[in-house]
């Protein structure tokens, strides 16, 4: 098998210090976590940012720039992958659906990709899901995905197509056929979000079977299935992801001391199975990254 790209999603939109006191929250902490994850073997770091005062999820360009500048200033070679996911959250009001609940936070394609257009990361996520997600709905209209894809293309960034269910893959294939997205595409199969793909070998094998023949792909599971899905993704020929966005535990009942520890464990699993971990240069070649 070819070398396996190991990504680390150091923090997402939901993990808090109540889940794990070691979760990175401030820009300095997120940047340090990315750097240490790279030193532990991650070729890619996937980044969300938070408001350092409140800990709330943020899309503030200032925080993204702070994190990215710190990573780029250090002598560690790693591909930077920025999220564009926030901005599609909807929750109807109660008892009347309108006006929307105050937690609803829809945004524009331009705002959701502002940091990508400015910072020009190697990779950024491009979410295809429209589904119930936790306590609210995530809505990613095809028209918005098209607009975001164009901005990402103009930035020279490789989109990581985040697919949460089979319909997401169908939409991605349609946009590939239309030329909205470039082939070969890089898919990230998300397993374990309730009402999306289940976390089991049969589901992952099915999801892989629906991808274009030339697709590059990775997969990850959440919570207790994070490490089993590392093994399953590798066995099916895919790349792998871990990190505190997906799980806060190193093993059952043991909180992860750091993202680097999660990376080290995933690296060990892949190598024990006979695989090799891709360097950042190998990851660039595999994914066709040219922004670095």
C-alpha cells in the first residue's frame, strides 16, 4: 500500500474543557497543539478556532491568521487544513418556527471562506451535509457549495469534501461532473454523526464504493470508534484522521493528554498493521497540493 496520510483535527466546534481539560481553546494553544501533532506524525492539521475569551466557536479571521502565522513561523512541515463548516446552522423557533431560534447562525459563502481566500491554506474542508446535527440542523445548499467551491479554487486550495451520508456523495459527484470541482477529488468520510453514516465496517465499505474511481479519500469515526475506524480506513485503502474534534479519550475512561498523544496512538495502529505514515511532502504529492 502507499503511504497513509494521518490528519489531526485538533479542536472542532463542540469539544470544550468540560469534556477534556486539555482541549486547546486559545489561538496560542491551538497553534501549539498543531505543531506538536505534526511532530508526532500528522502530515495535516485540521483547524477550527475559538473566541479565546468565551471559548465559543468563531470564524474570526484574526484568530485564524494568528494560528496559521504561528504554525508557518515554526520549523515544522505540516499541511494546514482550515474548516469552512461554521455558518450553516439552523434551528426553528419554538413554539412557532419563525422567527428562528437565536442560536441559528447562517452565513454567506464569502464569509465562510474569507479566511481561505486571505490565508490560502493547503487544504480546507467543504461540507456537503444537510442533516440534523446535535441540537440543530446543518444546511448546506448546493448553490452555496458551488459558490464556496469557486472561492476555494481561486485561492489555489485543495477542497476536502466532507460527506456525512450517501446523498452527500451523490451531490459531490454531480458537482464533479459539472466541473464545479476538480478531479481527482479528495473525500473525507464522516462516520458516527447521528442520522448520518453509521460507524461500522459495512457502512465504510459502502461509502467507499460510492466514490468516484479516481477519488482520494480518508475516513474517521467519533468518540469510542475513533481508533477502530483508523484501522478500518487503513484496511480499505484510505487515509486516517484523529484529534480532539472527534474524540477526547485516548482509551476507555482515559482522557487524552494532548492531540499529539492521539496522533501517536493512531500512527502506532497503522504501523502495527504494516502501513507507513506519509510525510507532509508525500501528502502534498498524493493530494495535489501546490499552495505550500
